[in-house]
C-alpha cells in the first residue's frame, strides 16, 4: 500500500488523499469544467474495494466466460457482484487486466473475458473487486450543483431544455475520430439517454480505461469544479489497443489514477509501433493529447506524439524530443494505431507509481 506521505508528494494541492484502513488511499481530485465547452475526462479515482484476495482455482465456462474461486471463504451473497462489478488482476502474467463479473456464488466469480486473454491467469494471482462507476453513482442526481456533481439538471427532455450532458464514445467504430455511442442528460428524476423514448440511463457503466466528454452548454452560468471522490487504484493498468486492416484506428482511453505521468514512465512505448524517422510519411502509431483549459466544443488535439528509436517526439517544427512531457491525470487520450494487416490488438500496461 502507498504511504500517505508518498501519495501526497505526487499530487497537486487540489488532490487530497487519506488512508482507507481496509484497503487503499482515498480522497478527492478537483476537475474544472468550463462552461460553453467540452471537457474530455479521465476519471482519476475508482469506487472502493469490495473484496481483496487471491485466485484459488480457474475453470473455463461457456460463451467466453470463466470461473475463479477466491481465497478467504468470503461468503458472498448470491450474485451480489453481478453486472456492476469488475475484478482486476494485481499480480502474475496478466497483472493489470480486469474482467466484468456476470455472476457469483459464496466463493466463486463468473467472469466475462470479452475476448481478452485469461489463459495466463494462475492460482495465487492477487485480485481486487470494485464497483464500476455508472452515470448514477459518479454523478448522483441528488447532489446536483454541488462539488460531488456540479452538473446542471435539465428541466425537460427536449433539445433546447438540456443542460449538462455526458457523451460516450463508440469503441466499436472502425476508423478514426470515433463518433458518439450515446448522449446522456439528467433531470430531477434521474439520468436519460437522448434518443427516441428517452430511456433511463442511471446504470450506464463508465469503464475505468475509457474517457468521455462532459459538455457544459453556453446556458450554464459559470465554470464549475467537480470534486471526484474515490479510491486510488494501486495496481498496474492493462488497456487493450485495437487496430484495423483498412487504415489507422483510434482508441479513446484513460488512466484511472490521480497521478500525472511522464511519457517516458507511462509504459506506452512497449505497445507503440515506432516510426522509422521524423518524416510525416514514416509515422506509425501516434498519441493525441487534448487541453481541457481551452474553451471549445468538439475539441481537436493540441499535440501529437510518436516514437523514433527510444525517444518520444512531438509532431512540431524541429521535432523536439518529448520524453519528459507529462500526461495530465484527468484528461482523456487518443491512441491512433497504425494500420495492421491482421487487425491484431496490443495492450498498454501502465505501471502503478509507487
């Protein structure tokens, strides 16, 4: 576990943490949300740990699922973790990977592989269970216009009535500049999706390795500050990166931690296809970075980075070395993977900062 002093030394003055005696450092991180603007958000803290232990057995199941038995005779209630919880691997060959829990018994968890490799999991690997953030838990309607949820409720479902909105990206889209998979708003009654019928959306899951957009329209009176409260993820993070055989492929990603990270320490180099030179035609994988201090809708990247040899390079006049460039902890990223003839995926394993 991180020492509190070590955590505080890595955080800015607006990021405050304490110790949860049962598990991990907890606290809050402030994120400024500009009015008349989009903010591309990476949620820096997770929900609290519901269970911590080890895998004691692994069995394959049908439909891409598998079952793990866990240590400690925990006596879980039947299906208490179903749908809204995930298990993250702390140690072993698949450290950093996470899997959605689709069912559970008193001491077993049925997990959805979602196409990800679980064959290298082993007895003894450490695990933690956390609840996914959802629209309703990360932005509770009852806390509207407070630091825990500074978003503005909509007085009705019609377009002109909508106030704050959440925009989720379509991660199944093939190509670049991913479109929206859904647009969401809330009223005093709850969260809704902005489609025909306006279905309830309180339980829409926000995955820890995906960023999203908070849109504050011009009708919002002023900039606000969101105090994201939660628990620090102390494990490495393993993020799938997809490619396309027909051209470059965007991956809209996020690191679920409150620490700013230098490019040289991000771990991204291992999953990045390097460029042969600084010439534009030689570019392969690229990292697109955004600036949430700029007031704008439909933001474009303020900087693009790529690798040549052992160095990160900024795509700018002179092609300066960018190894020490810092990635903001609360801002989402786009990793644009170069075309791959087999559409093979890779993984970004981002190491936890001790």
